[in-house]
C-alpha cells in the first residue's frame, strides 16, 4: 500500500475520464463503442452533471444506441462483434447520428480496443475523433488527460496568435467535479478583478471551437493538478504556451485563494490588489461569525478532521481547516499515488506542523468531520455514526441542489465553513 492512499477504493477508470472529457464539451456527442452495460453510469453521470435539455423523454430514446438515456449512445457490442469486429455497428450509429453538427467522439471500451480495428476509415467529416484506447485500468485522471491531448493534437490551430495578453485557459476542470459550474464562476470572478479574461475551460462547459483555439490565450492555469498537469505540459511543449501550477492547490480557503491570486498576478504582470481586497472583506465577514461561534463553544479549534480527496483539494483543505480554524488532521488519504507538486507540498506542510503520520489511509479513523465523496462518507458512518460527512467530490449521496453552489473561491469557502461549523455543533 502506498502511503496516504486507501487500498479499498473503487475509483472511476480511464474510460470514464475520456468519456467525461468529451462530454464536458458543450457541443459534443460521445459514442461508446462497447457493450450496453458500460453505458449506463456514464450516460447518467454526464446528464446529471451537465444537463443539456429541460426534460427527459425515455420513450424518445428507447430504440437502439441510446436505450432510454439522452447521452452517450453505445454500439451495444455482443459476443459476435468481438469475433467479426465492431465496424458494422459503428457505421450504423454514425449514419443514425450523421446530422449532428458538433464534435463527435467515438470512445472504445477496453474490450473493444483489443480488437485493434482502424475505425478512422469510417470517419466521413472533420469534426469526428476516434479514441482507440483510453488506458484500460488507468485512473480517471489519466484517461481524461489523454483524451484531451489527443483532441488538441487533432484539432488545435498551431498558427493562431494570442490576441489578448491578459487571457488564460483553465486546465483540468471536469464535469465530474462537484459543483463545477460554480467553481468556474468563482475563478472567473477572481480573475476578472485583475483584468484577466478566461478564453476556455478545458474541459467543462466550453464550446468545441473555443476548446481547440487554446492559443488565443496567453497562458494556462492548472486548477486541478491531477486532471490538468499533463495537458499543461503538452501545451507548453507543443504550442509554446506557459502554464501556472498553483503551489497551494485549487483556490479553496483564504490562504490558498490569496496564493492563487498572487501567483497568477506575478506570472501575467497584473495588479492583484482588487482580488486581494475581495478576500480581505470575506475574511473580515467570516471572522465575526467564527469568533462568536468560538466564544460560545470553544470550537472549531481542537475538533478533528479527516480528508479523502485529490491532492489539489486536500492541500487547501488542510490550510483552511488546520491553519485557519485550528482543527486537528488525524487522517489525510489521497486518491492518487502520483508524484505531484500539491502532494509534495501537502507532505511538507503536514511534516512541518508535526502531523506527518496523518498522511495515511482512512482505516480506523474516527474524526469529528470527514471530507470526502458520498460513498466514503456512507461507509464510515456505518462504523462511526457520529461522524459529520461533508462531500467535496463525487459520487454524491444524491442531494438535489437548487441553489447554485461552489467548492472553490470565496463562495465555496463560505459554504464549506458553514457546513463545518454546523456539522461540528451537531457532533458535539
């Protein structure tokens, strides 16, 4: 077992990452070349995280390919197709969906990729891409980045010159991130205070044309390192685009938001003062709430917490919970074993504060508050019913969010602080 990782995790794989990378493009259609059973989760999560229609009519999608779901049609490969090949069914589905004007992606399931068929010969237009192999049992982070890099290799215009030296692309945001729309809004708001425009978000909610016109931006900002560092490095190597990989991880919590602002401002040569002033006002507002809460209860200082999340989220969460609120980290478990800047900085941060042993798996952890996905929280509530669970990633318990929310930025920090204070109050 690698230090800091949970050995019993069941995490999305590379095929999920590739499908959601393509489904995150606003005008896209993703075809899964594989068996019907591989379709349902991906179609469901794509439609729930990024709905494109106001209502669902299952009967309108009841025939072959869609099987009652509006997203991710499949070639429904069966045993004979693994003997004679999938070309006939791919031709059928392309003919059925031939009127689609956006990006069409054909993504092989792991079994279909073993057929080693050249499906590129079936592509009849210049807005279709075939992803032959997503990476088999690799992680969602690997599949996401490989698919995006393949897309950019195929479609990006290398001759486009940057038209705005104060524009950026946001790299490494997926529709699989919790409250991804609100997160983008928060980051765009911080950047706009510094006069910085967002050219595109790779890959969540951006139109296909804006996705591939990456060179119209002056630089790239890696928001979630696990989902974006390989893309950023490829863009630097192949398209000569510099990137910013924030040392404090995603902009969550006041310290990490300020670090994010200063690093971006320094890189692009802009004035960070307006954005820093917005953080200062938010700090002042939260101080009044937290100081009164503390004077009555002595909390949240001294309460314990555990985290099971990606390094880019775990690092700023530790900054917020320990450095800002005075809570004690008893477990910090990471969802990837990869050596990343945020992981190294997290290890150093915990070591400097005397908590190096907390970077381990969640087994036998009994925190007051657990920050994780819904499944992990449910599992730990069976062991410790008193633990307060706060979701920071998917899969979710299925709470229907009517009020738009965020995890990142000032609004996301407000929401998490509110959940922490009320959650600890219930625990104690």
